[in-house]
C-alpha cells in the first residue's frame, strides 16, 4: 500500500500525511510541483520528529511517477466518483492517490486511475480535509488487507 499526493499545495496537510505514513509503515509519493517549498516551516511543524521515519519518494512530474507505478492499481480519492470507499475491495499493492487540495487532479489523471472512490458525506458538503480523507481511506484499506503494523508494547510513558 502507498499514498501518492498529486501536486499538494498545503504544507501542513503534507506533513500530517507524512507522519501518518511513518506511523503506519506506508510509503508516500509526492508528485511535484508542490505549491510550497518542500522544506517549508509548516511542513516541518506538522511532520514533527517523524520525518526521518517517513518513507518518501519525490517525483518531478506526473509522467515520472507513472513510470514507477509498476502495474499497481491507482485508486483515486475524489468527489467525482460513484463508488464509496467502504464498498470497495482493496489489495495490499494499491496506490491511494490524493489530488491537490485546491483543484483535485486534472481530467487526464482522473481518467488514468484504475478506480475512483468517494467518501460519503452529508448533502451540501464539498469535501473533507485531505489528510483526514487519507487517514479514513488508508485505515479501511489496511484493515481489509491486514496491513496495519503490529502494536508495539515497548513505549515509554512520559
């Protein structure tokens, strides 16, 4: 399982998703250009001290990312879909693709996705924060594929 972020434009959301990936052992692909400098202060604040634990691959373009897809299914999370993520069967090699916070993905990327999924919402609502959306769908995908890391019992309470 992987998370892929298409040209993200809000640094704190990216930092949150990098932290999510680090904590769940899920690699994250950043498809550039980003709408902020990659080392931005807001990104560092959100990822906190999890940056070194995050498995991040930066791709200079959509075309470059596509060459590394290696036949894996591309699952686009979008408000322009008919299938709810809760009605979908995930595989452990799926790539969950999230678009730009401000604009989603272009039609050509939308059309190239193997599947398009939506998070059911109350009528009249536009969208859920992208980092929360990633956490919801990734959580379901890992649950279905038994992909969650084993709980650690060796932590220190401070």
